[in-house]
């Protein structure tokens, strides 16, 4: 046998187990019965708050047992009165059409997107929608103010020039 190898410690034989007394056996039986009795969820578990982590988000959840707060008319044909709520949303001051047109024509985002279109780049759907709505609004404001584009007049002038050349003048 090699003196460098050590033997594992020997285990006690399985045959020499201490027998449990009647009191110990009774105590174990009562513990098993108690564990078996407390299976399942505690009573009223459905209405208890779940975990405090979910409710820490800042808002308290509404109690689902409470109904709607909308007033119900008690007489047929009567309109329910709505409670007056202060308008918390600040309304933006209304711009005149000239100011709005100037603001839209000086829009940096619109200029950048139109430049990209001229270079042949493709735009995303949101960017394309922004360009379309802004250009439509500019057209509507120009019609409202009675502003005509110079391109239309120059095209008509070019047609007249072409007709004069064809006639031989």
C-alpha cells in the first residue's frame, strides 16, 4: 500500500440505529400533520395586495370593487351635469397666418428633410408624413393669404414664349 494515499474515514454501519421513543414518534407525526394541514393559499388571498414592488410606482391602484363615477341621469331625456374641472392644459397663443407661415418656412427640420429628398435619400414614414403635412399647411396658409407662387407665372410665360417662337414672331 502506498503511504501517500489516505483512506476515507469509515462510516458507521446502518444496522446500529438508535430507536426512537414513543414521544419522539408522536411529535414527528404531529409535525407532519401540521404541515399537511396548511397546504394551499391562505383565506382571502384573492383580495390581498400582491407585492409591494408593483405598487411603489407612484400611483395607487383603483379598487376594482368600486364602480364608475360617471353621473347617471335619473329622468329620461335629462342630460347629466358634468362637474366643472379646471383646464390644466395651457393653450398656445394663436399665431396669425403670416407668423405661422414665416415659422414654417424657417423650420430647420423641414429644410434638412427636403435637402435629403433632393439628394435622393429615402425618408422614414414619420419623416415623410411630417414633410407632407408641413408642406400642405404652407400651401393652405399661402392660399389664405393670397400669395401666388412665382413658378406658376413663369411656366405660363414660358408657354407663351414657345407659342410665339412656333408662330414665327
